[in-house]
């Protein structure tokens, strides 16, 4: 099945879409000019990437006092987005299968699958959408856990918008996500099923206004609940208010971001609450058509596997600068910095009471554009985690190449 899926994506990715004049995106659908493949009413954007083709000098993220294990590795990722016009509505979807292969350490070979399906119903007065996704993966969940832990996630969400004025809408949304780790998923002698299996639900009220033809501002108020299946003392309630700004794809500054305030309250009084800033940003700017700046930031609460330090506040900033050198050649410099500030359960005896881990990644890559949609890159990256817990720190050095079609 996996080989058939990979072959199908390969064929679709190499089939050129028929020429299309530049058009504005259809309400609820894609920009027709950007669609690669059309089969009747079905539109697709398939891509295939071969990344991390090279040497991983610390396969298991072992701490410095252990001899790191080295191996040859490669990741193959077929991915496609789908759009199907059903009368005045749109059916949307995506498929992603990331296949990680290691030559020596077969335990690290994985196939991580993500599927998404949505239905969008646009309208002049009222519009709504429903979406669902399913993840079946065995990978490292975030910056904290180093083992490739098997887990399944299901997410369902729905939203409705009422167009009150020509440029303003009032909307409501709700979501439910279930996270389930495998029975044998463990990290540092902690069973991840017992500590992290949970259901997250959220509800929000949104006021959206189109400030300019290329800029939209949204004010949101949300309430979120986390219910842990085997650790009810970890249950939490979070109330937040945020302001978001989104820029259209044709704007000079692309992407968007949000910032706000959250009151995160655990059900267990022995665990302190978090009251403070939260936010995200994902912005891209292209200067003179040859220099690309990208910035990603985030701040928010993340759940930990540790019973005595059940959550941490993660602050992250990531950026890159890509410069076209000459002809098809470009160079990219990138960096990523994250701080994990842990919160202790009252009265708990922990190894590091005032614990803040720091995860740093930086690297450089040389790319060659082999046609409009094909890019070959040679990458060198350094990654390390600084922490006062000796068994939790690591240094990692990666040298490899990547080949991306549809970049």
C-alpha cells in the first residue's frame, strides 16, 4: 500500500497542470492558477520531498556522557492537497505520509500518516465549515520527548460566520481533539499513555474585520478544557483573549500572527496557574525578488510527560534568510531558539526546582533550482538541548541533502 501511494504521488507530481490565467481565489477554494493537477472537477497540488539524506551523528539524542550513535538516514514525504467543487460548496482534503529510514537502527524507521478532510459552505450572509483530521505517527512529539513514541490523534472542528456588514463578520467555532499514546510508549521510565492521554475541547467567539483588501484583523475570546484519561489531577481550564492579523498571499508581507493573554488554571490546587502572554507569528517577506526573510514565533503552555512538573511555558523564535547568489544558486541561513520553562507541583521534590531547558538549532544550506518546481539543497545543521538534567541534554550534528519538487 505504501509503495503504491508513493508511486501515485510521483506520477501526479510530474503531471503538469494545464495553463491557467492568473485569477483570484474562488470563495472557499484554491487559486486556480496555482493548481498543479486537474482531473475533471478534482484539483490537486501534489509534492514529493526527499530530505535528511545524509548522516545523523546522534540518532537517539543521547546525552554528552554517552557515546552517540551514528547512522545514515533519509526521509521521503509525499504530500498533496485536494479541492473538489460540489455545487456552491467545496470539499477539501490533504494526505501526508512521512517515511523515515535508517540504515543500521531499524527501530527508528517510521511511517507517519496525516489525513485531513473538510467541507466549506460559503454564503453572502452565513458561511460555515467542518473539518476533521487523523494522525497515526511514531515520532518525537515536540522539543521535550526524545523517543519516537507511537500515538494517534483525531481532531474535529466546526465554525460558522455571520456577515453582519460588508467587511465584518461575527463567528463561533468549536473543536475536539483526542490524543492517545500506545500502551508501550515510554520516556525516561514514564508511561506516556498514563501521563498524556487526553481530550482537548475549545470554544471561541470571533469578530473579524477586513481592514484593507490585503489585511484582516480578528478579535477572539476562547475557553479551552483538557481532560486527562488516566491522570485527572492534570485537568485544566484555560480562558484567553487574542488579536490576530492575517495578510493575503499577494501582500508584500505574507502570513500573519496573533497575540493575547491567557489564564491557565489546573484543577489540582497543588499546581500553580499560568497567567500571561501567548501568541504565534508566521511571516514572510521577499526583498527585491531575490532575498527571502521568514520568521516564526510562538508562546504558550505545553504539557510535559513529568508527573512532578506537569507543564511548561514554551517560548520559541525561528528565522531564516535565503539569498539568491547567481543564476539557479541560493544560500539559506537559519536558526531556531526555544525555551521550556517548567512549573513544579507544590511540595514536590524535583531534581531541578527552577528548570528552564533551552533548545538551539542553527544551520546553513546551499540550494540549486533545477526548473521552476524542483530544488536540490545541501544542508549542515547543529542542534543541542541545554538543561540542568544530565540525562536530558544532547548535541546533534546533521549533514545531508534534500530534493523537493513543488518547493
